């Protein structure tokens, strides 16, 4: 019994730790969500229902930093993003704000491509919760 209680406590504390490492989270159509979690030296990309994602994979932190473009300070939108690769597919998660109008409209979502071919853009239906690491800013 003590072993079971200890295991439950360990799993519960891991869940709290994992929740505190959420880098990006937003809801999309169909009751699904896009979620990026930092787990050790990896970033985990997750897409689907909150407790039953249909796509989950990891890229190393070094790989994501190397392959992700950075905002160069130009244009009307200030943005941050992370580029994930899963086989032939790329998932570019972005969060941007229009710095030129008074409303400062926020746009967040994921551009999905296969090789050089654009497939779709999955737009967040709410304002994303984003805590970008410094490596993904200017």
C-alpha cells in the first residue's frame, strides 16, 4: 500500500512539474488544442483533445533553437515562434502581435507543411498562453 501511495505522489508531482513547463497553449476548432511543453532538454509538441492528443512528438531543444526563424525587428507584427519537425512534416508555431494599430491584435497558430509544400494553418480561437524562452525572441 505504501508503494502505491508513493507512486501516486510521484506521478502527481510529475504532473505538476510538467504543467509548469508549458511554453505555449491555445485552443483550436473542434475542442482541440496546441500545446508545447518543455521537458528536460526537449520540447514536446502536442495536438488534439486536451486529455487525448492525436499527435505527440519531441524535438531536442538544440534542434528547435537551430531550425526556428527569429523575428528580425521588421514589419508591423512582432512575433515569436518555434519550428518542429516530425518526419517530412514541419509545424511552425507562432504568436504575433500587430504593433502598428491601437487594438494590438494578437494572432497565434500553427503552419503545417510537408517539405516545401504548405498544407494548412491551424488558427488559435483564443489568445494563446505563451511563455517563450529567450532563445526564441529577438
